[in-house]
């Protein structure tokens, strides 16, 4: 199967969660607290897609499937898309654009501070994701900037962990996956230095 059909399948699959939320909102099937459902689902999908985007490089190196790299940008942009929906749900539907309340929340509630950090770290990555921006920044500077995705993923896991407080099984799973992915990168970097 060629890359183009696979990318189309991935694109459709990544739109699935927002389509489900839209249908649930239309049919009043999001439960007793639809805002909480939308917030939870968009946040969870942000983290899932971030982790999947970080899994592309290990997948490519371990399997030799170099075309896997062509899916990373789409996964990253969809992570930002769901992160934007997550933030908008909180700012619009939860806080009604109340700037004072938003600033108070960011200052006093650490999990919101971590979530805001994750989003604003992802923002320049999304804005510089085009081939034109890679040319303007230069490959080395672009790669250095896009290493911020590690910080975004860590902040996202911390946001989720601090949010749930009691039942930490799901955030712990994401933390373990992220630790494995970052640990793999650290191992490869150390091995390359040792060889050099």
C-alpha cells in the first residue's frame, strides 16, 4: 500500500474523535456534563497524538520503515488541533472568556499552568511545520526548535496527572510511554557520542 492512501486513512481516523464529539453534541449524547466530556476527550486525544508523533522516529529506526517519518507532521498538527479544541472548550465554554478568572486559574491551579505551558510550547511548532518554514529557519535551527515537543509532551502528562489526582492509572500509562520514548532517544544520542 502506498503512502498516500495510508495518509488518507490516518487523516480520517484522526478526525474520528471530533466527529464523534460533534455527533454527540448534536444528539445530546455526551452525558450529564457535556463540557466535561468534550474537555476530557480533546485533552486525551491531544496527549495520544503527541505520544504517537514521538513514536515515529523509534518506529522508523527499529523497523527500517523510513516512510513512517512522513506521518509525523500530520500527527503533530492533529495533536495541536485537539489541544486547541481543549483550550477553547476551557476558555469559551467553561470560563466564558473571563480574562481575570483565566489568569487566576493559571496562577493558582498548577494543572492548568502545566496545560497552558504544553499548549504554548506546541504553538510555535505548529506555526513552523511547513516546508517553507524549514527552509527559512534552516534545517538545524528547525530541528532544535522542534525538540520543544519533548517539553510539550512532558507538560501534557503532568497536566493530566495533576488533574486526575486520585486514579492515576491512565496518566501513569502515558508517563511510562513517554519515558520509554525519551529514554530511547537518550540511548541513541549517548551511543552516537560514544561512537564519535
